[in-house]
C-alpha cells in the first residue's frame, strides 16, 4: 500500500522583470512586484520558501534587490544577489529571480513570471494573466 501523502520536493520558480532606472527605489519596486506576483500566482506560503537568488544586469547596482524580500518580512529566508554576465545585445536593466520552494506541485504546475519588457525573454511562459503589471511599457 502506498502513502497517499504527496511528496514535498524543492522546486525552482523563475521570474524576471525590467527596471525603469538604476535607483534604489526603482529596483526595490520592481523586485517587490516580481516577488509578489510569483507568490500570488503560485499560492506560495512563506514557510515553504527555501531560498531566493536574485540576479541583475550590470547596469542595476544602486541597491541589492534582496532588500525588497527583507522589507516584505522574509528575514528567515536565505537570499543571494549576483551580477549577471554582460552579453552584447541582451536585455538591459533586467532583474531576475530563482525562488526555491518546498512544494507538492509538479514542475508543470508552477507558474514562472515574466513582467514588463522581460516578457520577451520567455514568451512561451507569458500565457498567464498579467494582472498586476502596471508598467508593461517600462524599460
């Protein structure tokens, strides 16, 4: 007889957005928006977040995007901020996250979130509604 309790696994959820300018306020606003959408669309409970890796293009260095997670009360989650390598022609002022969550969901059931100009990075994953994307034209 098998155990009917679903097995909880660590899964990664990706997300990206663009930031209007290299300022602390703009970076933190974009990071908060992206984090909030990932949590909302995946119905994530705070206690299930294992860690979050933030990356930013080299033109975003006014603050650490992880500060937004701390401001949201995630003081007990492992956070890391890393610079992205520069690739000529790549999307500028781009902030990305890789959130590791403990979940019973399969990889197919996770919603990866791409906002603003970052939608162009993964158009195949932008099928979900963009309910809270007030600045889709921002770069």
